[in-house]
């Protein structure tokens, strides 16, 4: 008898580069405040998570 092996799939979350994120926002007519410059997208998500 053969033992079946269980494969664990790791999921990775896509995180865009900040410059690409800003460009995407400009296409939608939005703009980040100057106070958020230098912050990562992950930190902004934590700050505005509700």
C-alpha cells in the first residue's frame, strides 16, 4: 500500500508597489494625502481597517 502525501499550499497575497498603487488611484481620480507618503500599503490598511 502506498501512503498518500498531503501537500500544503501556501497562499501569497498580492501587494502592489506603492508607486503603482498611486498611479492606479490617479486613474480613478483619487489622490493620497501627503501625510501618508512613506507608509506602506499594509500599514495604511491597518490604519483604516474597520
